[in-house]
C-alpha cells in the first residue's frame, strides 16, 4: 500500500464504514418520524381511524411510539446490535423474514441486469472504439444517446401497454404466475420486460464511458510505438489497450452498483415486481418504521461499500490519489515529476 501499514489503511476503511452507517441510521430514524402519516394505520388498518383516544394511546404504547424519539432510537440500536430489528407493522412479522422473502427477486433482476449491462457495455465500447468515427460507431452513439434520454418509468409503461395490454405476449407485472413460484421458465417470462428496461436504461451510459477509456489508451504514446513496431491493430487493442482499461472498468462497475440498484427499485415499483424496491415504497408509504429502517440501512450499506471499493481500486491504479490525500499537493507534484 505504497509503504503505508495495510492494517491501518483497511482498519480506517472499516471504521469509516461503521461511522457512516451510524450516521445513516440516526438520520433515517429521525426523518422517518418527521414524515406525515400515522403508523397505527399500517398496523391496525382502517380500525386505527375509529379508535377512541384511550385506545389510540394504548396502541401507540404497545408499539413503543409514545416514548421520545431519542429513547426509541436507542432502543432500536440496542435491538439491532443483538440482531433484533423489530417487526413490520404492515406484515406483523419480523422484518428480516419480510425482506428475506423479497431480496431474492431483487438479486435476480438487479444482479442479472448488472451482469448483462457490463458484458454488453464492454462489447459495445470495444466495437465503437474499433470503428471510431465510422458508420457503426456513429449509429450506435446516436441510438445509445436517444435510449439513454428516455425516462425508465415512461418506457416501462409503453412496453407494458404494447406487449402486455395490447398484444398479450408478455406479463406486465409480478415475478411469477400465482402457484408457479418454482417454474424457471415462468420466472424468465416475467423478467423479460423489467430486465429490458434495466439494461436499456443504463447500457449506453457505461458503454460510452468504456469507449472513451479505450480511445484514451489508443491515443497514448505506447500505442504509437507499438504501431511503429508493426503490431496489428487487433493485437494492440486486445493485448495492450483493453488490458490497461480493465482496472478502470472494475472501478466503473463498483461505482455503478448504486446507480443500477436505484433504477431497479423504480422499475420494480412500475412493474409491481415483489422485490426490495416495492417493499421500500410500501414501508415509506405506510410508515412501517422498522421495515423502512432496515431497508434504508441495507441499501445505504451497499452504496457505501461500493463507493469504498471504487476508491480503493482507484488508489491501487494511481497511488498518487492516496498520496495526495495523505501528504499534500506538493508531494503529488513530486511523484508526477
């Protein structure tokens, strides 16, 4: 780690992660309780609106909502450290069980979409760089620019209207047909439309970044030297340029996880897909505090970890980034010289 104690370096990363999670939990806990709404409606349904004052007071005390927010927060933190995150007001069961029943669907949609996005973005980036400023590159760039400007929710509604409502070819909602949860073919059939939106909404953004990274390498001095030595374009592209782009490609993948995850959440809501995204929307809508806390912590933890991973990769690629942070700008200039 450029002469720095790796235990201190990674220890600082771990400490930073836990401090960030602590701040996140505090902010989410307080903001959730400042939001308008009645959590009793989530737990008791319409009966909450007909409760007498003494009944409402008893119901609020049962859920522990009559204590000051600071007391509620400390109680939640103590339970969370023991692995007890409370119950979901809406589903009347432990929040971990509720999330456990949905997270697999999100991993299937978002995880598969993530893999497809970066496989195709790499291929498109290579193709565009190979045919730079020629017909294939220009066509792909224009089509990609257009598709990347289309709002995901609007395109989702259009595809549902065409393929589910009018043509009746593909299902427009859900993760599987009722009673066919274990049918792989049925699940794939339900994934086609939301997966199309996930990939289409993010593909060109990352393909364009990869294209530009490859072109930067192609214009480097070592490529001119390789051409002077008579090396073929194919060999220079795949054995030199692409290899040098891969660390940056991995960094882009790490940074992209929150971006793709957020898009997946939106698409889940539009398609009524039973994943973490729809669960987050429901928990916020019905003031299901315990469920909302865990979902925000889970999503926030993924974002923080991915940002840290991207930062670590960048520091490994260019140690001057870390040196500049630790020792000042003058040392960076010295290293650059």
